């Protein structure tokens, strides 16, 4: 049976994780894998999450299935968090996904049924998993310009030259905030232009909302997705709780579909449920219930928001410290963009041989496209990291 198979290419992030784990050097720095880390290089369980879990443990009386759509109260709380009431609930349908990736899979499968072999335009660059997800859903991935490697910022006019030419048969995948891998994000005015263009062309938006609250704050980060949802008759949103609730291994997400009317929304919901039943049968609930408990309890929600703000502020503080250290040591503004980016990542624009040199000589690990996880920067080693980057970049 298996003689017809060839070895699949492993995701570069997982390869890097294995290399880092096997490296015996005690001074190694992990800027690769996309999880939040504290000053001790740990990915902590948030205090609000611990308290919510304890409540669930004390009160739960069963582990039976929740049903194909999953935890409805969790979905409703997430919709309110992400959209803030800008869309009539009668037009919204949700199902739980196995993380943000699971939510994307469900939504793309629906789109693949609605537009078989339809074009889905993905930013260049983007999260690598967007491509196989689209291909597995019977969609055809294409790219639109997004990042200017010279300025390390959004090349918005180049982006819009493609977006403005899309048709009603096309799908546009947008990062709701905290663009992965670049860290360069659309401004509110740019979101307004994107929404206006989509309204004119009829192209369909799919928003990947994986980092809500990690950029400029919950409300600020929600501007783009709310603008899209409130402007257009139809859209889809994939929400992940992995980062902002620290629920990475719980696989907690929501697939949100907004249709032009309630009857159409019911049709889309039936398709999402059909996809779940034919793939994973039922969705996981533990993480979903944790988020529900937190968002429905005012005290726990405040505790969660305070901790999320602390995480966001720490990442921004690390950005500024690193950019200022490089500027002071090199008398150059070449890395000032790090402080201007937001979210967990920045794309440094270093050649692959420099990335390899940093790994080999200095035990500094990052993805080979030079994406760094800002949260992985040890706060007490910023000066040292600046020296490594300056020396390697030459």
C-alpha cells in the first residue's frame, strides 16, 4: 500500500523547533515558533483561564457531545467580542472550529463548494498554511502584493491595484490584524478603501482573525473586521482563541459566516455542519467553555483583558527596545520598522544565509524568511541580540 507514497515536506516551523530543542547551547534564543512567551521563556496559562477551568471542573457533570455546531454560547460571546454588534445577528451563523485553522478549513470548504476552483487571493507573504488549506478546499490560491521589503511596510497601492480588479467570483483573504509574518498592518483609512473596493467589485472577503488584542488593543484591532462586516452583504471570519487566551493546545476557534439574509445564512450553516460531520464529526469544547466562562463573567473578563494588555504592552516594549538598541549601536535607522510593526511578528528582511549564520554562530533561531516572534526576545538580552543582528547583517 505505502510504496506509492513519497515523504511529505515538513513545515519549516516544526523543523526549526526540533533543531532548537536539540541544540545544547545554553545561550540559545528562540524567535521562531509563534507562541507568546514571558520573561522566563515560558508560555504561561493566563490567570483568568485557570479560574475558569476550576469553575468548569467544579460544576461539570458530563463530557457528552455538544452537537455539531459546538458551544453556541461561546460562539455568541466571540461574535460580540469581534463584531461589537455591527451586524444583525439574524444574518450570522457560527460553528466551532478546531482552533483558528479548523475554522479556516470549514469556511474554505464551504467556499470551495460555492465556487469550485475559484480564485482565492492571499497576501504575499502570508501564513504558509493558508495555501494548503485553500488547495485542500478545491480553491486556487493566487497572490496579491502586500509587503514592501525595502520599507518593511505595507505596499498599499500595489495591493489595491490587484484588489480593485477582483470580480464577484473571487475571494480575498485578509489578515484581520497583526499580519503574519510581516507585522505590518493596514490603517483604518486603508481598511475603509478595501471595504469600498469589495463593495464595488462584489469580491468575497474571508478574514483570518487570529491575533485580536495583540496589536493595538481589542477595539482597535477589531476595526478592520467590523468595517468589512458592516459594509458588505456577505463575508466570513475565522476566529482563533489560541493566542489571545493562550489556549494553543485546546484548539479553540469559531467559523463565522455572515449572509445577506437569515434564509441564506441557514443554508451556509447547513453546509458548515455537513463539513464538520464529514471530517471531525464533533468539535472540541474544553477551550470553548473556558472562553465562554471568561467572556460572560465581568470580573473574569476584566482580569483577562488586563493580562492581555500586559502581554501586548510587553511585546511593544520589546519592539521599541530592540529597535532603539540597534539604532544606537549602528547609527542606522534600518531596523526602526520593528517599533512601527504590531502584533507578535516582524519580518526583518534578512537573506537566508544571514538567518543561517545567526543560528550557527549565535544560536539565534528564526524562520528562514527572517520572521521573528517578538515575544521570544529575552528582555535582559536585548542588547546582545542587537549586536548579533548588526554583526550578521553586516
